[in-house]
């Protein structure tokens, strides 16, 4: 299980890393923000959004199991397969 979200981005607290680096913290811990890691500014927002993206993709695939069909050419079933593969990679089940 990953560190619970929400995650947020702040300027890096590490001396000498420069202005392009950001810390990623989890606010989903019980007592204090938890340090997740550090990333370049251009990557930090995407990384911080990971828990929300995963939850949204899981909800869409849950919905899609009941509303798509591999037999219907008009159905977005291939998107469900791709989303399921992405979830497996994100959760270490690939």
C-alpha cells in the first residue's frame, strides 16, 4: 500500500538543491506530514497527484467493468484494459 494522500508539493528543504527541486509530502498521516520524496519542479505536481489519479482510474475501471464489452465495437473496452494495466503497474501487480 502506498503512502496515503493527499500529497502536496513544497519548495525543497534540502540546502543546495536549487530552486528547481520540490519536496513531496503526504498530509494523509495521522499526526504530521510525511516526507515522500524529492523531485524536480516539472515532475513534482504529477507525482503529488498520483494518489488522486490512481483513485480516479480505479473508479473508472470499476464503472467500466459493468458498462463496456470487448464484443461491442463501439465500446471503449480497450481503454479499460489499458487503465487496468496502468493500475497494475502503479500498485506493483504487473
